């Protein structure tokens, strides 16, 4: 077998291996145990948080030997076939490239045929929102009265583009962005397994820049290994991704909160000379102010999202700023981030 990228090598194979989606795992596990199975499932959420992985795991749970059950053996032949994309009973379709009525009619024509080995014929349609209106209409008839041996699993990043007639016939699951501490713990497991030395603060920065996307964090770790080898420092992360370090971000934030324009401009100039990405600096600042606000509004939830160490660091900064001030700064930063992103996009297009 050729080289597998980390995101594929450490892709979850069972419900127990899914990171940060306990609410989805619990609901699906109970449904499987009680035999209360919908005929169509819809997984919703941003990229890289496990929608397609969850769809494949559900397909294994439905078609595993002695199933449906949540605690299947991923090394059973049927489960391995599904995992490797070789199962005759599980068809994965990319909605972006198979979006027309012709493809959906072909799917509909295959629905009446019984499964070859498993209990169900399962159709997984990724980025289902990309289907044309005509394709949705063709799919609707099958969703209204599906055969007992057929299950549909849809995944989308843009659920608002799905017709209400499709939504009303699906059991919907909203997958969440994964908290930084869980991403850090997952990256640490990968680093230990791959014998990669990386500091905790570097892992935390990787998790933050992934913005809740586990796949993005895994890909970033792989990029760092290509750049620095298997001994990765915080400086490597800053250099590769154009990030400001947490200490520098807090220093800039403190200058802004104190109204010290000279210190703030000096820090911005320092970021420019060190080639820090202005969009990411704005994002890091916004995250810092948001975390300060979270500590005031929902202190009980703050530790779960930020981690104990980060929470203690923020608490140690002194008297918290007023909520109204933080909200105003967040609004200004979001506007600045949007403006900077537009400028960057225009620059990349050569305009």
C-alpha cells in the first residue's frame, strides 16, 4: 500500500472513534439498538468535522454481520468493503459532480434491486445541496415511498439550499465544530503514534487555526512534518501558517483594550516585518476577545471549549473588560477581517 496521508490514516472507523460528536453518536446508537431507523439521514455541518466519516460508520452499523448494531467489528469483511469503497451495497455519490437528473434517475432505477450481501442498499450522497432542482424532484418520489431495504444518507455544508420537501423526509443531525481541547488531544495521539515531537502550545495553535475542523488540523500537522521533520516547535507553526503567537496576540489585545495606540501600532508593525498574515491576526484577535466574553457570559462552558490552561491564562490577565467594549471590538474586527479578506482575494486575482 502506498503512503496514506494522516487524515485518511486516522479517519474514524467506528462510532467510538468519532471526535466531538457525542450527541450524534448517542442518538444513532440508541436508534440502532431499538430498531428505530429512519429511511433517510441528513448530516449537516462545516467541512472537516466528520460528516462523511459518520455516514460511512452508519453504513457499517446498518450492514454489519448480526446488525444493525452500533458496536460492530470494523474488521469484518462487509465493514472492510464499505471502508475501502468496494461494497456492492453501499454507493457513494459526489453531489457536486453527479448533480443532474440523469444520475438520479439511474440511482432510482437501481433502488428496487435487493442488496447483494448486507441487509440494506445504502446510498450516500455527499454535498447533496449541489443537486439540481430537477434532480431533487426525481429523488423526492423515492424518498416518499422507499423500499424497506433502502437507506439514504445525505451530507451537506449548506443545508439552507435543500428543498423543504427533502428536509422534511430526513432525520437531521447537526454536527458541531470540534472544540480546541479535543482537537489537541486527537493530534497528540497521532503525534505519539507517528513519533512526532511537538510542543503543547504548537498543538493548541494548530487546533485554533483549524477553526473546529479536525481534518484541517490533521492536514496542517502533515504540512508541518514536511516542513520541519518530526521535531516541531511553536516557531515552525508561526512561520508556516503566518500566525501570531499567543503571547503576541495577548500583547496586542492588551494594548487595544488599554487604548495604547502607540503600543498597538508597534505590535502591528512587528507582525508586518515578520510576515504574519493580517487576516489570521484579525481572526486571532477576534478569538481572544470572544474568549474573554465567553468567560463572563458562560464561565461554566468556557473550560470545556477553551481548555483549563487557556481559561487560567485568561483569568490571570486581570480585571475583565466591559462586555459592551468587547462586543464593539468584535464587531469592528469582523468588519476588518471581511475587508482584509476582500483585499487578499482581489490581490490573488491580480485586480
